[in-house]
């Protein structure tokens, strides 16, 4: 089936003509929404407007329009906005979107009754030229200016702000986190995550949520590596990975992560590169062979040499500084690779995972790390730094 506009197939249209179609469609969407609100207003006006009438109208809309009860109630509630003549006229003349009207409605609802006319005037002054997100921000800003002191906080709230953290571990060992912290702590967390959540290069394919998730993990790792981190049972925070030596050598099987949960062999090999993690390697009889000897981590002198050579994450175009990087063994220590300058490289957490869990390879060429792209990335050339 070929999509057409009028009698013209879409594939016949130029790019600008396609955008014209989109713009016309958006104007029509706004017109129809306003018309729908006016129809709902008329239907409601033919009743007493009490609770039962609203419930009946809502049920009819759900059945006749195929929308949810929540959306039906929202549209019924929004008809009250059209009682303000300036809003109605702006919606008709400027073609305000449903999102614009929602932003105006929220601002007017939250504003003191005595100030609503001023709020309306400010929000409608340039509504036609402001995106819906901009209208939302404008409404919040106006409300802040109206009540600059905000709600008077209680002494107990200042002494002990409400902070909550809920962690749920999934079957695969991953964790869902839901948290609530006060504004000051939230601003601090945002300031810590923001520089870590920036794209590492123009080729970074992670979306914002993924980058912020990786940044949160890096904040946790930085905190765990801090010398002032509190101890428990005489030890600083650490993660124990219990793995059979055969699993590391053959790249198959699973390893136990902490007290519960399992990870695959590739993840265990990656974690074993990280000096913040204590590997417990088991022999054929499941007897502990090694508890993370210093030779398997990156000694301070070697790390200083890596910093001097790599100057941060060595992955092409990545700008992460040394303090955000792990030491990676080119030839894994489970395969006999030494912990030496010629066999290690600095990688940020994101690119450390890329090297271990994708087709990328890193080799040493003339005492410099060289990264080789996987075969499936056609057109990409091997890069070095």
C-alpha cells in the first residue's frame, strides 16, 4: 500500500513538500482538538453539570471515541479553560496545540486566584512562537516569581529531609532503583552526573538515559574508590567475583557476583581487569587459588605510566580523563597476560565494556594501543591514539 497526499504518492514529493504535509497535519490536529473541546463544552452545557452528568459524558466519550477514561476526564476538565475568552481567542487565532493548552491550564490552576489574569496575559503574549516545553517552563517560572519564598518549610523537614532509596534485584542480577532525595542533594547529583553523561564522541550511540545510567555507575565507582569511604567489618566497599579458572580461560560458563546473582564469563573477564574488584579464582576442586594478588591489579607506578602514555581513555576520540578510567589487560591475565605497560591500556567504563562485549580489538603497535574495528562496522577504519 502506497501512502498518498491528494492524488500524489508520497515518494513523488520533495523533502520540503513532505514537511509541508506535516505542518498542515499539525494545524489540522490543533483545529480538531479545539473543535472537540467546544463540542464537549456544548454537550456538558446541556446538562446540570453535576458529578453524575460528568460521569455519564465521560462514559459516552470512552465508548464513542475509543479513548481512556483519564483522557476523557482531561478533555472535560479542559473545557473550563475555554471559558476564559482570551485563551479561547488565542486557541482559535494562533492554533495553540493541546500541549500548549495543558501548560496554560496547569499554570492557571496553581496560580493564586488574584494573579490568574496576569499569568494568562504573560503566557499568551507570545504563545504562538513558543514550543509547548517552553510554555511549561514559562508557567513554572511565573509561579516561582509569584511565590519567591515558596512554602514555609517545617523545622523537622530541614533537620531531616525526606530521602528514600528502593532497590529491587532482578533474576539476572541487574537492579531496578527508585529514589527520592531533597532538592540540594538532587542538584549535587545532577552536577556530578552531567559531565560524565556527555557523549564520548560523535559516534556515541547511547541515548541520554543510557549515558546517565553509565554516569551513575561511574559516580558509584568513584565513591567506592575514595579513601574516605566508610568501612564495614573492617573493609572498604568491594565486590567479590567467584569464578572457576576454567570459565575465565574458555570464555564459557558463569561466575557468582557477590552474595547473590550470576554473570557470564565475558563479564567476569572484564571485571577481573578492574583494580576495584577482588577476583576469587577457583581451581578444579573449587578451592580458592588466588584472592586478587597485586600483580593482577594495576600498581600505582604502572598506572602513572599509563596516564603519561594514554592521557585518559585511549579509545579513539574519547575524552574521559584518567580518574574515570580502568586498567585493561590486552591479553587477559587468565590467558597468561602480564600486568605490564605493554599489555595494559586505560579505558573508561563505557569503552571497557565495548572492548569486552563486542568485536572491537586493541593491540599494541610500537608501544602504542591501536584499536581495530569489528568486521560488521563496514566503512570504519582502524584507529589509534
